[in-house]
């Protein structure tokens, strides 16, 4: 993993440098996600088949209508310095040029067009609370939470318009219902394929 160049406010870099060093040296099993969430190195198990199927279906839908200068990435690190974090979202839509010019191993969350997290049973709270707050405070324009384990049943929630570190909920739908992504996407996602067979 590459070194990070992220500004953090607490203790001029010492604690953050130590955390990054632990993150870089964490030897997790293949397929596991190693992230820094609220200043703590976190390891999540590899996602299951349905998780991957949803990511694939969503990426396919986004590829159909995205601008040519954007890419869709599955293993791109995203820095959220206001929450002492480095996240690995399930999908990131970001300008290709920015990704190609990045030598630090991660992009600022605010530079990404869309960040997507798909909950797993083991990390749902991180995606619903910690990451939503981190992305909002970092100024990421759109955050799509695909919550397979929501208490009221599987849902998709689109957050946007971050202000003072808090998102506005733009839309919430159940799996199987269409979800409109606003401009600059301007497309309706068919989520029927997100339902288990």
C-alpha cells in the first residue's frame, strides 16, 4: 500500500503517522478490507457473493451513462481527514485524470463524484454511521448506502448536499424500486437485480 499524504489536526502528524504505519503493515487475508475508520485500523472479511453481485450490477448501470472522463473503481482508497480515516468504498466514481495523477494511494473524498458502500452483516454500523459522517464532513457530493441488512428490509439511501458535516437524505427506496441519481448522473437505477434469487 502506498504512503498517505493527508493533513490531520490532532498531534501534528505523530498519531496519524503511527496509525498509517500500522495500516500499511497489516497483513490481512486476501480479499479483506483494511481501512482506517475514526482513527482505528479496521479489518473486514471478504464480501459474500451477493455483495459482489450488487457491486457488479451497479457498476454496469453506471458505465452505461457516465461521462467518458470518469472511471468506476472498486479498490480505490479515499481519504477523509476530518474523521481520521482512509476508507475503501465498494465503488467510487471519480475523474480518471485525478486517479491517474494520484501517487499517494488515495483520493480526497470531496474529489469523488459518487461513493458507494454495500453493507455486510459485520460492517453495517460503520457504513451507516461512521462512514456517512466521514464522507459528509469531508464534503463528498454523493454517498449511496446500499443496506442489505437494514432493520426494515434491504434499502438504498442516497445522501447528498453536505453542509456543516451533515448530509441531506435525497432518496430512500426498497430493493426492487427504482432510484434516481441526480445530475451529473441523471439516471434511474433499476434495483430489481439487487434482490436475492
